[in-house]
């Protein structure tokens, strides 16, 4: 049946309208598509280009070379050594377990190693390298490089590691480095991105720690292209970091080595200071330890051996440990009294072996007494009663003030760890620190270097340097920084009456050079190199029983300090032998030998020693030379 003409026309209009709508829709869709394509390819091209680049290019931090440390003669005492290692980065690691299992066929990886690697990867940044193993042999390093296609994400690298060629000789001064820890990050409050590199090494102890920022340097950056598995295809470019600054210390490596060798078998310390400029030329604490053990990662067994040693090799006995200075403190008391005008050098005081003060008897070390003694003989023979009387006249506040002028109670600014200020006590100090009032007995004990007064061997050496020069000599240990010389610290005039200083110096000369002096047995017979010194024996808990009758750790400490040569002082020295007994018998000969070694710049001739000591000295010299196979034996005349 045919549709009426009116319906046909209506249908045609509908078809035409739908076609127009459909066509318009298509055109609109195409327009939107073109607009979006323009946005993606033109307007946002840079953004997507960068995203694509980041998928292809990784940025890696480059650790700088750590600054070297030299002694005063240019000998390297802390250096960097080439270190073959293998690392993995979080952003490159895919199936880590499989890769580590393959790598374990080349490098020994224990379960604890794998646990440590995974932990460090969790905490590390995406591009930070986590060290899987270091100090690899060349053969292992080459095998890893050859098998790189089977080890995606693994990168063999050549880095630098710290090394100490002098081993134990400088351990307490220079210290050592170790991997940065969470504790370090909290302690040092440093935003340097280098510290976020797992197992990045920073100074942990000694000069390495005290001058960390100077030695560390700044990071470099390299851009590398990697494939889909994270394997590095090529290095695109790099910007090297800035190496740490070089540090030159005032220490003399040869003298430092000699000091340790001379104190072998003892728990002892020795400090040598150049009195002209304050340079510390030797700072030795015996026994010592090998800092390389800590850099490589010390074993539990080795660490236990060090911590359980009764001679405490980890302790810095030169600046950390504090001792009653014993009779080496008597120069302080004498100068305080002379300056206060309560004694004269000529006045004599009778020593009958003891004094009674406040209902208590204070003994001299010589129970029979010294008789009438003046300042000269009181130091020469180390009479205690003389100083008991002087202390009552001058008072503790004057003694403490003089002690501080001579270096006691001062924490010196040197680049070592755990530097102690010691104690130069007075009435206010005891009230504040101990909550007790000062009594006269405290003054008597302090006057002879016992009781509340405590000093480090460094402070005792500084005292001798100031007595020798009359100047406020300050110890310094950094000679130059990055080639720039640091100010010398010879000090200024302390304002102490020169006649009083001269009287004390002459008495110290008598100690070492006049018959009856407590240091006479360890004298130098070479006229131009004679010592002015003072012995000290400080109690360490035992005051009644003889040292020979008690165990080693209950014996007295032995001290000796002084300067040489007497006429033209060059070096101030202090020696402390823990539980060594008498200062005259134990510490004085060590100081004499160190002084001669420093003054001669090497092994001294036997003629510098008393004739009856030369055979012993010769044997000792041969023993020390045998410890150093590189040392050329000095020619000696037959004994």
C-alpha cells in the first residue's frame, strides 16, 4: 500500500535533521580530539618529555674524596685507598632475591648481610647506592662486571676507603671513620645529602670527627642512562664533587712513633709541646689500637679484646683521663705563695716528717723529715711539709687562681675527642659541685697535688711550657688547613714576676741535675740539653701499703714533667705512667729519653746519658729500632 504524500514529506524532513545532528556531532568530536592532541603534543610536550627522560635517566650522587691528614713533615697519616665494591639502588632493583642469590656465587653473602642490605634499601632514597660488599678482590670485581647482564640493578664501582698507614701510632689523635648511623644523623643535625648514602663514612673519633665537615668535601652528581631492567647503559655526564680539605697536624710522626715504642708494655701517656709556638709535636697514649680495624668493621672478638684489656687501649690518656698531679703541682703552690708575698725563696720551713692541723696529722713522704728547707730544696727533694705550711699561708683561692693561669681547669681547643677540663678546685667549686664547705685539710692535700685537684697530662705539659716561657702558651694541633697556615699560639706574658719564675725554674733544674734531686738518676749529661723537671707520685687509692706489695691497679701513678734545654727551652714534656709507682724511678727516665729523641731529631748518642746507664740505653735503642724495620740503625760507639 502506498504511503500518502504528506507522510513521505514528513519522513524526509526527519532524516535530513538527524543527518545534520549526526554530522555536527562527528565534527565536534573530531574537534575535541584535535584539541586534546594539540594539548598533549604541543602545550604539554615539555612535561611529558621530562617524564620520559626520568624513566630513562637516573641521577647518582658521587661521594667526594676525603681530605688527607699529614704530620708536620708532610707524612700522610690518614689517606684514601682504592676500594672495589658492588652496590644496588632501590630504583634499579627488581627481583632482589633472585639477583642476590646469583651474586652470592661470586661474593659471600650471609643471611645477616642480606637482611642488612634489605633494611638499608628500605631506608635509602631511590637513587642512593646501598653497598652490598666492599674491599673486593680484583678477580671478584671482574666477575661481577662480566656477569652484569644476569645481575640487573647491580653495579660494580671503584670507590675510596679510609686507611691509616701508621696504624696504632696516631689512633687516639687522628681517630677513625665509620658508616653513618641513625644516631649520627640525630646527633650532628646536618642536611648534607651525602649523609643519606647508606654506609657513607664519616669521622667517628678524634680529628676525623672533630674536623668532619672540613675533611668531608661536597657531593658530585652523574647522570646515567638505564634500560628497563635498571642496568646502566651509559654515563651521560657528571659533575665532580669537591674533595675535602687537607689538614696538616703539628705532630711529628717519628717522635710519635718513638714515644709509643718507649712506653711499650705500660699503661702510660706522653705529651711534647714546642714552647715557642704551642705546637703539640707528640701526643701518645699507650697501649694503642689499630684504627683500620674500625674502618673495615671491627669484629666482636677484636672489640672485646680492646674493651677488656686492663690497660684500656681505647682511652685517650693524654687528654681524656684525669689524675691527681702529685708533686708536679708544687710549682703552682710555690708561685701562688711567691706572688702573694707570703714566702720568699730564701725563707726556710722546718720539716720534721709531719704537721698537725685541725687535729689531723699530715705526713711528708719522708717520715724522718727533711729538716730546714727553702723553696729550692723543697722542690728538689719534693718535701711535702713545706707546702702544707705554704698552703695555710696563701689559701686555696690563690692556689686555684695560679693553677688556672698555668693551664689547670682549662679545656683546650684541640681536635681530639673527649678532651677533659680537669679540676682546679676552690671553695666555690666544692660548694657547688659537692655541696660541702672547704676545710683546711683540703688545702693541704691540694698543695701537694692530691685530694680534689685533677689534671690531664696535656694540662701538666702546658704548665711546664708556661713556667719555661712565662707566657700563656696554648697548645695547638692544626698547623695548616688546605695549605693555609694557622696562627701559632705562643701566648702573651702572663704577668708573673720574672724573679719568682726564675727561682722555680732553678729549683726544677736542681731536681734533675743536682745530687739529691728526685730526678737526678735520669739526668742528661749533655750540657746544652739538660732538663729542668719535677717528679710526682699520685695516690690511686692506696696510701699505706708499699706499691710492690699490692696489685698493679692499686699502685700509685708515676708522673714527671719538665722542659729542655734549661737555658733555651724548646720542648715541654709530661709523662704519666698509670700505677707505675714512683715518678722519679718510672716516669723520669721515659721523659729524659723522649726529650733527647726530640732534641736530636732521632736516636741520640750514648754520650748524652750517664755512663752507668749506657748499656741499658743501648739495649733499649736496639729494641725500639727492631720494632721499626724501616728505621736505619744509628751508628753508636761501643759501650
